[in-house]
C-alpha cells in the first residue's frame, strides 16, 4: 500500500545506513587506537582481564628496577670481597717472608700494616647507594616477584642476601641467656704421670716408665718418641742400668721438647710440646718390661708397650650438640683479662674457635700462643692455649644476645716483628683468606640468582604484554579491508535511502 505518511522503504534504508555508520565508526576507532577492546563497553570481560594484566606489567617494571639496584649492590660487595682476598694474599706473601731469620721484619711489618689499612679502606668504600654489604650482619631483602593467587590475592617475594661482615669490629659480649654449658676450659700443663698437678703454665707433662723383669747383657731395647727411635744395648743385668742407659740415649737424641731423667728403675720423660700429643712406644729383644704411666693412666707392664703424653696447652672445648646463633658470645679469660668472640649469622663452633684465636693472638699476650684443632673421636672443636710462662688463671664463659664480631677481627693487630707473632700471623692469615673467599662466593651466588630472576621477570613481562595484545589489539589488516567494505556499503546505503525518499513524489504525480 502506497502512503505519504509512512515510508517503510525509507525507514528500512535508514536503519541499514545507521548500522553501517555504527560499524564504520567502530572500525575507524579500532584503526585510530589500534585496539579492538579500547574500553569496558567494547568487551567488559576482556577489558577487565587486560587491565589486571597491565597492572601486573607495571608492577613487574618496578620489580625489574629493584632487581637492577640489588644486583648492582651485590656486585659492588662481591668486587670488594674479591679485592680484599687479593690484598690478603699479598699480605700472606709478606708474612711468609717474615718467617725467615735474616730479614728486616720491621719493614715487613710496615708493609703488613699498609695492606691492613688498604683493606679497611676497601671495606668502607664498598657501598652502592649508601648500602654497604661488607659491614654488619643484617640480611638485605631484594624485591624479586609478585605472586598472584587464584583468588586474586597478591603477595611480594624477596631474594634474601646475607651481609658478609669483613670489618675488624670487636663486637659486644651479650647479657642474654648463659651459654657456659657449651664451652669447657681444661688446664693442660704441669701434668704429673699420675694425672695430678695440672695447671695453665709452662710446666712439662710427664710420662713414667718403670723398668722390671729380667735383664741380660747384649739385649737391645727401643723407645720410639714422637716418631724418633732411641735404642740402648745392655752391658749389665740390672734394671737400674737399663733405665739409666735409655735415659741417656733419649737425652742424647735431642728430640724437640723432650727430656728425660731417671730415679732407680723409673724413667721420667718430660714433654713441653705445646699442641701435639707425644706417642711413646717401647720394644726390645729381651725379657725386661716397661709399665708406662701418663695422664693418670697406667699401661700394663710389657716389653712392647704404648702410651701418650698429652700436649702441654690448655684446652677450651666447644659442644658437639649445641648450635651457634647470631649474637652468641664466647669468652676466654686469661690472667683475669677477658677475650671475647661473638658469632655472626650461620657460624659454627669452628668459626667461634678460630675467631677467638684471632682475638687472643691480636692481644699480643706475652708467652701465650694458640692453635685450633678438632677431636678425631668426638668431632669437638678445641681451642688450645699454651702458656710458656708462670701459671695464670684460665676461665671460660658464654652468653647470648651480643653484637657480632667482625670477620677480620685482629687483622689490624698482626705482628711479624717477633717469633711468636709470625707463627700466629701465618696461622691467622689463612683464616682471614678463607673468610673473604667464602664472602665473595656467597655474593657471587646471590648475584647469579638475581641475574636469573631479572631475566625471568623480563621474559615474563614480555609474555604478559603479548597476552594483553592478543586480547585487546586490533587486526589492522582485517580492519583495513573491513573499512573499505563499510565505506562502499555506506555509499550504497545513502543512495538506497535517497531512492526510498523519492517514493512520496511518485504518489504525488498521480494527483496531477
């Protein structure tokens, strides 16, 4: 039905043109923004997901910056620790040179002090953006990741890097829980054969060999002392003569730290060996026997016999069952003066024993020398302290809650001008070198972790960006082709609407 009031063809053409124009506007928006989903109205679900992912990308950018800063800080610390290691090796060369007699120890001491000052300078300067990881014990947390749970909860993750204290700080002995049960001091010198009289002094430890049995002429008896064999061949048949002959042979052998005397049939062998136990073995081709007594222990009489004379040094033995926590302090009191070492993080009783040794050696106490050893049977770490002078009081103590001692404590007190000093310096320089090697290795390991995490975050960020692009980016090749098609459709739609709008004019002609 033809009508001048209602033009159905025009309405259809108009709706078609509106739809084409809407699609054309959307296509032009995709071309101008490059996005298929530019706002929530385009696709609310995809837009919401993309915005969460964009938020994570920005977060990971901050994490990448944090990792870069952390890596730089650790790299500076590693370089510092490696430099200190090289300087300590130079110092070791000077210390080894000082072991000789015909050297100018005063000049070598000046070189050692100069290197020590240089090490202190390196440790103080090894900082990045105000953070020095060669001083103190607090760990440093480096932001390394953001973890999003399935419920949307976000938590941060960190890489913990432990500081490596290479300072010479003495630390502070704590006032916390007592730790005296973890440390035991035992005097070691002046020990009679029956086990009495032990003291922290230069008194010799004694082994008694009681000669008995039948002695005949032309029999040979041997004493092996500290690996050296002493022999005596009898010319008479008395035990006293055998004892006297063996005593003279022992003294004539000139065994270091060993002397002997005789009373009747009893040979007394005295040892002033500081840190080494002295093994004594007997043997012979005759019937005479030797009852060996030392340290309060008597071996049954026999021709072939074995006994040991304990080292003269007194001992501070550490527990084999307790652990060591940061701030645990252990003390050796020598002649009423306290010498303390306070443990840092992740240290053991070996570290405590060696640290306490460097503190005592650094004090330069006259007649006092030290050594660290481990009991082969129990595994306990032992600090041996020898007193080559008059008797002194020796005591021990321990307490928690202190401030850790620096890893190079005592370095600035090394003394190569005396015989005692060069021996102590040579032992302690190895401890210092091992400390700095361990520090550099720890920093190197941490730096490797940070580099790996940084590379992962970079790759993860790229993956997130690719994912966001797949969700919201427009396919411009397809969009370009669609634009041309819509432009043609728009022209046809306009022409169609124009034709439809001419229909009333046709009806009007019927009334002319």
